[in-house]
């Protein structure tokens, strides 16, 4: 809003100017939402990239890959502060400190040479919001990479 003193028909007057910013506020909110979603995709892609680097390192054993990746996986989730993970692979178990199986756990098989050789189990310690929808794409993509 702006106000300007002026004269109109020989008398003092004040001219007020209003601007509707409803559309601008709507688009600003949409941009904030998109920035949030892009940040979440960035975390997921960074975890996949790290897993790819780990699985392509010939000096790392399967156990070492699992040990390193289990600590990376929770950071790719929307709420990493309440996330943990467990990887069961090749008769070994790797998990983050404080891991526990809760009502908010996912299970995805680890496929090695076309056969199931373990499971990836990310878990949330509690539900941060009632309608939390956990994303399966990163879990499915990470457990399906060859060489883990």
C-alpha cells in the first residue's frame, strides 16, 4: 500500500494505492515446497552415489560396504534424526546405534547375482506426523545394486 497527498478538484486529497499480492504469496509458497522436495531428492541421490562408489571400490569387501552404507542410509531419509538402519547380508548384520524394529520399518531384499542375499531395513523410531509417507525408491534402488 502506498499513500500520496495530492489535489483533486482544488481540494487536498490522499491517493491510496493497493496491490494484491495473493498470487505472489502463492508462488512463493510453491517455490518453498519445491526447494524442500529438491533438498530431499538431493539427499537420496547423494546416498545412491555414495553406495555406487562403495560398491565399485574393489578394495572393499561386501561386509565393509554394508558397514559403511548402513551409516549413510538414515541420512537420506526425510527425518534423519529419528531414522536408523539395519543391513543383513552374507550372514552378517550391520546396524546403526540404537536401531530397533518399530511399526515404521521397511524391508527390501538385497539381490546379489540374481539371488536374495540379505535385507536392508531402514526404520523410524517414531512417526513424526500421522500421515508420514516414507519413500521406497531409494531403498529399492539401493538394495538392487549389483555387488552389495
